[in-house]
């Protein structure tokens, strides 16, 4: 009887091991398939977390060299590559900041930035057109806000002869001190 119980336990363990292996192989296969399908996607949102803006923030190694050359392609017509920092802090009645918004060299046209309050839509800033490869940084807001944390929407508009023809909205949080 004891032999039969050990044999039953061995069968159960074997079944559990086989099922676990099948699930693992299926998960790895799904991951590999998704990576293959999306291998040529253009990265449309770039984020700079360190607030430094000199250089491209791109580190090229032997492992990522071929991927980076694909990522540096120009954005398709009407698409927009976003460059911005996070963790914006505004001081001195919103006249100074650590904020950065850039028009990637991968874009095809100037970009205008519009920052609005997420809850009310109140416009806090409308930038002039920013040429390809240029940026605005450490900019003030056109509205004075009380100290606190605010959710905002940053609209990045591609411009053609003064008219917007494509845009991307991103969410951000600003801190006013």
C-alpha cells in the first residue's frame, strides 16, 4: 500500500512539473512573439528623469546598437516624438522652473506646447513654435498658482504655417513651491 501511495505522489509531482514547464514555455513564446511583432515600432515617448538636457541621453553599447539605429529614424508624417522631463517644480510665483520640453530631431516640423490644468482646462502656458531639435527649458508659467501639486495636460502640437496638424497629449504633475 505504501508503494502505491509513493507512486501516486510521484505521478502528481511529475504532472505538476510538466504543467509548470508547459506554462513557462508558453509564456516565453508569447513574450518572444510580441517582441518580434513590435520590433520595428517607433518609440513615441521619451522621458528624461535626471533633468539634465545636454547630450541625447542615449548610451550606445554593442547589445543595443542595431535597436538604436531603428529608434533614430524620423517619425512618420503626422507622428510626433515627445521629449520632456518629469517632476517639474515651479518657484518664485511660477517664474522659475526645472521644466524641459523639446522638439526631437526625429520630428518633421516645429512644435507648439500648451500646458493646461487637467481638471479645468485653464491654460497655464502656450509656447511659441519650437524648431526641430530645439527646446524650451526652465520656463515660467503665464499663470501664478498657489503652492501645491497640480495635475496638468501637456499638448504637443506639430505646426505647419502656424496651424496645428497633429498632436499628442501627455499627463504631468507640477509642484509649486
